[in-house]
């Protein structure tokens, strides 16, 4: 079999190539630790490509990541290139939705409180630093869901969104309004 790194090198923005690599990984889940190692090469472009592939894998079968959550969550704070941060934020959103909204048993058993606390910390870092709007939008949803468990998150999220609202893009403002509305109705 071709080394996963060689396959990752062929990925571009096309849906077809990302899907091809994701299907390869879905067929060979034993390659996931190697993919995570490539994601950890944060100074290299291949890290971004590996992150795209990981997002595609998680979109199709989130459970494949569950045995590797410790590794994944330890890698995420190191990721700084925009094309790699966005997929990591999306994966956090997938995890939060599966845990809190869909209540998927496997995710609830694997995503430990320590993981969720780390997701909160990383999420607020993304919200208050210079990140692309997609990263911030996914993070708003993730933090909203995490705030259903951690009492302090919703007030902090509300304050952060209100502080940054006027300087945000149209997309940022749209997601902020949606989350602020949910926060308001929760407190009513």
C-alpha cells in the first residue's frame, strides 16, 4: 500500500480528492494514528491537507476518531495555519453535536470531561484571536453546546460575542445573532 503521507500529498481543495483519501482512511482505520502524526507537522503544508482529510473522515464516521481523542485534542492547540485550524474547529463542532444534541453513546463514553474542558479553552482562544470566520462560527456552536454543561461558558460566550459583534464580518454577525438569540431564550 502507498504510504499515507504520499497520498495526503496529492490532496487539493477538490472534494473528490479529499473524499478519496477519506475513503481510504475509512477502509483502513489503522492509518489514523499516522494521519494524526501528519496533522501534528504544524509548520508544513501537509498538515493542512491531513486536517482536511481528517475532517472528511469525521464527517462520515466520527467514531473512527474516538480511540485517538487524547492525541487529537493534544494536537489541536498546536495547529495555527488557517487551512488546518478550520477543519479542527469543524471536528470540535461534530464532537459537540454528537455529545450534546445527538447524544451518541459512543461519543459520550469517549469524550471525557477533561477533553470537553480542553475544547472550551481552545474554543475561547479561537474566538478571541485572529481566526477566519468559519473557525469562529463553528466554535460559537461548539461553545454554546459545551455551555449547557459548564455554567460559566454561556455568560463568557455572550460577553465575547457582544464585544466583537461590531467589528465582525457579516457571516460572523449572522452566527453571533443566532447564538445570542439561543442564549437569550435560554435565560428567559
